[in-house]
């Protein structure tokens, strides 16, 4: 379905701060048994282009549940 293995992923958005990109966590993506669930803790509004990024959760690389 999505190409990502089962696991927990961070959902983040980039924000430019003094010409440096800072990543702010917006929520998590949980993939289990081929199904994806999203939990958003916040929705960016200031200078947001509508795109969010998904990265492996820190400390959880390669560890499905």
C-alpha cells in the first residue's frame, strides 16, 4: 500500500529560522498490518505550504512495535 514497513514514524514540518531548517513534530504515523493511522497533535498555520514530512521515529529505526 505505502511501501513503509510496520512501525511508528514522526510527522514533521520544516520551518526556516535564521536560514536554518528546524523540524517541528506535528504528530505520528503508525503502520501495522498494512494499515496506516495518523495522530496529529497540531496543524501548522504560519507560513505553511500544506506539506508534512514523514521520518522514522528517533530511536525506533527498524523496530516494529
